[in-house]
C-alpha cells in the first residue's frame, strides 16, 4: 500500500524527547579522587597544626619558667639556681632533640651540646660555665648568676624549631 501523495511523510515521527536525568549517585571517579585528596589534606593540616601548637607550648612554658626563675635569682641559693636553670635547659632540649642525644649528657659534654646548638661558645668558654661551676663558687658570687637567664633565653629562642 502506498501512502497518498498529499500526506506529510514526517507526521509519523515522534516529537522531541530528552534523555533521563543524570543521577548524582554514585559520583564519577574524579569526585572520589577529589574527596580522598580533601580528606588527606585536612588530616595532614590538622596534624601539622597540632604539632606546631605542641612545640609552641613547650616554648611558652620554658620562657614562663625562666621568667619566674629570673625574678627570684637573688633569693635562691646559687647552687640551686644553677641547677634549676640547667634542668630547664635539659627539659627544653628534650622537646627539641632526640632523647639519645640529650638525656645522658653531664658536665662539659652538656655545655658542649649547648654550644653546638646555638650557644656560640658561651657555655664552654663564657658565662654559661656557671651552670657547672656554681656549686663550687663562693656564696657572695650570686649576682654573676643573675646574668645567666639572658643566655638561657637566647639559647631557647635559637632552638625554637631545631629538631623535627
């Protein structure tokens, strides 16, 4: 059967139709990769910020204790004052350097370590020797010890981020 000659040949076609909407789930692989990257970046950033906060907490605590010690430098026995300064330096050094490098040091080895890490010979050849010699100095020599906190503060500030 042949169609009539007057009829429209396109009349039998359907009208325009749109494809089905694209689903938002599951996401494409690129979105998964972006999500993983975002989680990793957030985790690393949080870890770095916490680490930095911990390091600065040790610095603040050391400087606060040093200020307290400095205020009472003439009130304390020179031997006790030097011992407290040395303990403060050691505790702070343990937060910055590996334990095996710091924990067993005493006497001249301890002073050399302090010089090596920012002391510029002030501990082995300068005023820092008072940390080791204070117990053997005359009692009237307490004022010489009152200058030590400035040296200790300079060492602490030089080592705010020395070890990772």
